[in-house]
C-alpha cells in the first residue's frame, strides 16, 4: 500500500492497498532468517514475533519506494 495517501475519504489504511495476497507458510526460511510465506505472486519473509515483513518480492521484484507491506490475518468468508 502507498505510505502516503492524501485523501482516503474516511477509508482505513488497509483499504488503501494497491494489491493484496493470501500467503501460506512454505516451511522454509528466507535469506533474512525468518519464515518464508508465498502465494498469489508474493514471497515474503515475516517475523512471527513482530509480524514485520522483513523481505518481500511481488511478481519477482522488490517493492518500489513509497510502498509498504502490512501483515493482516485473513478470515475466510
């Protein structure tokens, strides 16, 4: 999601996302040393203690400056 959005029109930060993806644990650890998650074109190393995205590729590329990634629990339905 963009770090800076001038007018969200009352929308939550998460609702300003450019792209979302549901990722699942791969059972591997990434170069960062944290567990790796993958799905829908996204590969992320996520610190389970802080829920911080430590490394991220979207469709094989790093994020452009000005974009940030957030971890959010997914609830089906």
